[in-house]
C-alpha cells in the first residue's frame, strides 16, 4: 500500500472482492433491486423472537452467503471487521461471538460499509491477511427504537426523514484475484456544519460526502470523467441535491454519473419519505446490485462514498449538532477470472 495525497490509500499488491452476500427485509425485497439480494424475508422478525435477534440473523445470513459462494469455512477467514448502528455495536459483537473469527469492531454509522472494506483491503494488500470478512447491518425497527421514538408510538415525520434499511451486507476481501478489484480508499474527515435535526440526515451528511469526493479527486488527480459511476451511501433525495449543488460550486459536475443507494433501493411509490438510510443501505446495494452490474461489464470503475451521521441518543437529548463522515472506495472491474 502507498498513500496518494493526504487521505487516499492505493492498494498496489492487490485486494479483491472474492464473494459478497446480502440479506434484506420485506420492504427492500419488494423494491426495484429485489432480484439482486441473496436472501429475503417477508417480515421484520426474520423468523426470530425480537428485532435485535432479527438483525443478527440478517448479518449471519450475509456472512454465510459469502462463505458458501467461495466454499470457505469460518476457520479459513483471518479477520472479521464489522459494525452496526446499535449501542456498542451489539449486533456485530454478538455475531462475532458465534462466528469465532478474530474480530475488529468499527463504527462510522452508515459509512461503516466502506470503512470495513477499506480496512480489509489494507490488511490484505499489506500482507497481514489472506481473507478478511467485511460486514455491516441495520434494521428499521431497532434503529427507530434507539434513535427516535418507540416503534409503537407512530409519530408523524417530516418529508426530509430517511427510512432505515433492514438488511445486511458482507464482502469477502482476498489477495486472490477476482473480477472486482479494490483499487483505492479515501478516508474521510469528520464534518459538522451545525445541523441538529435527526429527521434531516441527508442535509447533515452531504457536506461530508462533498469533502471526501473533493479530496479523492485532489489526491488521485482524477475527475468525474474517469468514473462510470459515483454513488453515495444514503443521502437520499434531500442530501443528493445538496451534494450536487456543493460540487457545482467547486466546478465539479457529477450529473449523469451520480446516484445514491438510498434512492436506488426503493421505488418512488414506497412509503420511505426521502429514501433509504442505515448501514445496510450502501452495503446491500453495493455488494448486491452494483457488483452484479460490474460483473455484467456495465460498470468498469466506480467510487462508492458511504456517508455516516455520528450522532447518539444522548447527544441529541443534549441538543448537540450532528458530526458526519464519509469514506470512499474505488472498485474496478478486471474481467472474469479463470
């Protein structure tokens, strides 16, 4: 690995997506990407006794799909890197208890999906591991209960609200060549422009996405034309518009090359307010739909910028503003491997 500029890692020796796995809940399974998910459930309980156990089931399912696709067992994996939205990363911690793989727990809120991939690639490219499992999860009901109101409360929300995706995504990162290479990762800085409204996460996170994208272009000496797709994690409709405006002020026009996982995962007629959010949002869209599009040859190089709001219930009760972060990872299609 070498560093370009101040914040971008270049994986020179090689780090590849060997396999990926996804599992989602009922609303995601009814959306436009339904055919891209490995496992779907028709209710939020996912066959478990409560929602927290359901989230663990989703994460376990995603990991199992990765292992099955590459005919691997837990003992073959060197490290497991994961994080989620629940206090103290309990979903990841409890799944790690069962998986018995050396574990690194991380947290960047909804940016965790790309943080885990970046760290996994760093370990593989540096020669410290042969196989690393990168994973994350979220669940609409567990997140609502923790960050907003009891689910049974049924309070009205503004149209700026986003809808936490119920699902989990996992990616097996390896030095063994495959069709999708992890080329670079740009590590974000924490940005806080004073937004305090937890029902307007897109507005809070857009400046962090802007900072990471600008830094990535500066570090790599590339521009929008070098990418087939630039996609953010969960800015949804509100934050996506703000991001495009901010970049235009910098004379960076991403129109025609840009999309957001929070707007891709649901159809316009689904009851999701401004669109999807949550750790699972960039994970299931990238590890499912977008990787499939790459393997079809429709995307040769893409920059995935996962965005995260680093708030907590305690900080919101104390009227603190919302610090945010965005981590970007470049994936390149290298053709089908023999």
